[in-house]
């Protein structure tokens, strides 16, 4: 159980830096920053988030604030989704964000608190 929690914390806390992509076309406080600072960056694999991190000092205040809020929400997610991970994703190997994918695949069955948290990371 503790191992699953640690793995979920690791997976979810790494999202902002390792794979939670934000497309410039999407409604996002970072859309203009992505277009301005990361237009040559290929989407996928955390490339855009890494680009934003590299240009942290150049980000708009709205984008910086958005990233801080998302990081806080992701850090809270393991406690919120702990029971759901145990119920739906116990057999999932914790690599390449598989636990996160498992939760997304089971989103309709998640507890209300975890489902809301998962909406925050989509």
C-alpha cells in the first residue's frame, strides 16, 4: 500500500515536468507563452513543459500562476486518489505514467474527489 502511494506521488508530481502537455490552441493561461517561447518544440514527451521550465523567467504572470496551481493540485492528488488506485490500478506497473492512464480509463468509476482531481490534470 505504501509503495503504491509513493509510486502515485512520483507519477503525479512528475507530470508538470515530464509529460503533461498543453497545446497552444487549447484554452490555457500559457497558450501565448507556448506560442511565443516554444513554437519550435514538438508536442509530446513533456517537451513543452520542459520548454516552459527553461523559460521560467520569461513567462507571463498568468502562466506562472497557472503552473503553481497545477503543481499544488498534482501534489494533493495521491491522497485524494489513494483508494481509487488500490481499487482500479493495483496490478498496473508504475512506469510511463501507467497509473495515471489507468485512473483516466476508469474515470467514470472514480470517487467524486479523485474524478475532480483527474479533471484538473487533463
